[in-house]
C-alpha cells in the first residue's frame, strides 16, 4: 500500500477508496514531535511527558469511538475492522483551497458548519488546524480526517472556545488575509459559548445487544444458593 501521510499519532496508507490508519510506536512519535519542537531533544523528561500524553489521548479517543454512537460521516467514516482502523479517502482542505477551484468563503462556511455538527454529536476537534485535519468528501461535506485530536469533553471545548483558540492555530495563517478575516468573523458569530450551550449533545453509548443468559449456569447457581441458605437455617 502507498504511504500517503504521517502525523504524530498515525501513519496513513492508501487502500483503494479507503485509508488505513496505523497507530505509530512511541519511538516514531518522539522523533516526529522533536521535528516539530527541536528544543525537546535537550529536555528528555518534557519529551517523555509529551509522548505519554499523546499515547493516552490516542487510546482515549479510540476507546470513545468504539463505545459512542456518533455520525461517522463527520469522521470520514472512521471505523475499526479486524483490529485495523479505516477511513474514507478524502482530499485535505489545504489541498482543496490550494487548487483554487472552489470558493474559499464557501469552504469556510462548510468548516464552521462541521464544527457545529460535531457539537450536536458530542465531540470537537481541538487544534482548529482544519487545512490538515479536515477534508472534503464526495458529498461536499467537510469531515475530520485526524481523529487523534478529538475531544468528547465539553469542558475542554468550552475552554478552547472561550479563549478563541483558533486565532492561535496554524491553519488560519495559511489563508489570504481577506479569507482569514472572514473565518474569524464566522467563528465569532457561530462558534461561541452561547451556541455551544444550546447545541452540544452528549454522545450516547452504542446500544450493543447483551449476550443471551446462561440459563443452566443460572439454575446451578440458584440451587447452590438454596442449599447454602438451607444449611444456614438448619444450624
């Protein structure tokens, strides 16, 4: 399979119309983090803390996605299949914007809409680096392609929204000034604490069928319990 991308938490490989997401090892993770933050090479304890946080975050997200019922299309249909993780193959928003074939203001509106759709499903992407962490699917819907930076914790999202974290993110710096200004105005209008309080809906657990009860074992247990009670009463 063709290797098509790397992040701090996953490697991505093309598999037809899907993408195979492979969780990377702590060693690979450390190397990639140091490429982004070279000063951590001289601070091994800080590097170790960062790697532990990333591993814990990844495990938590994968556990949440396995147990919670959300609109999978918003996550490019991220799912597990026989111990492997797959998504639909979509084009990153950065590539879409660079091609210049679609109206960038329309793209901004679709991105803001996708944030609110995530809120309605009880999650949000926390970095706001939409040019690399989001893509455009075949239906013209903006979807999340990097699930490693998801959060299902409303308090964390409230904090990010309150401090307008997107203004410090990398992706807005790649936009023309007029588009960046439009993005910030759209975020101020639609991505705020008032809307969050009205639109957030906690993700519900997946309703999995319970296994059929072991009736013979239940009968044996009931018989043992009756005998124990009888013995206790006769003493």
